[in-house]
């Protein structure tokens, strides 16, 4: 039972907050949320290679942050994560929340 709860939960964003950001009911599997939009959150090891030469630097978000395509990649201290959603404004909002929780 506890293992199943861990598989379905996301330590950085809960179901209700994701539903509010995505604008309606969502189905959650770990850190993947599907509703009117699809949201994916992932902790990553290789921060630099995620965006390549198309990276757009973002100010005031973690230690380093870049955006490219439909994703935002952020490094906070020694941790890095990726937020993927087809709405840059929502990606930034989610990335700010996660970065705040990692400080």
C-alpha cells in the first residue's frame, strides 16, 4: 500500500495544485499530470545537455535556469529538474514553486 502511494505521488507538486494550474481535473502518475494540458516534472543529472544551443536564460529562478521548446530546466544548488508543458508561463510558475521547495 505505501509503495503504491509513493508511485502515484510527486514530492514537488500535489494533485490539487496541478489541477489548479492546468485548469481542471487531472490524472496523476508520479510527476506526470494529464488534463487539458500534459505536465511532466523530472529530477535530472545532466543539466547542460537538456536544451543545447537554443537555450534561453531565465533570470531569478534558481542558480541557473533555461527555457527551450516546451520545457524549463532549472538548477538549484546541487539539484536540477525539468518541467515540460506546452505553456511557458505555466512552466515558469511550476518551476518557481519547485525551486522554492528545494531552497
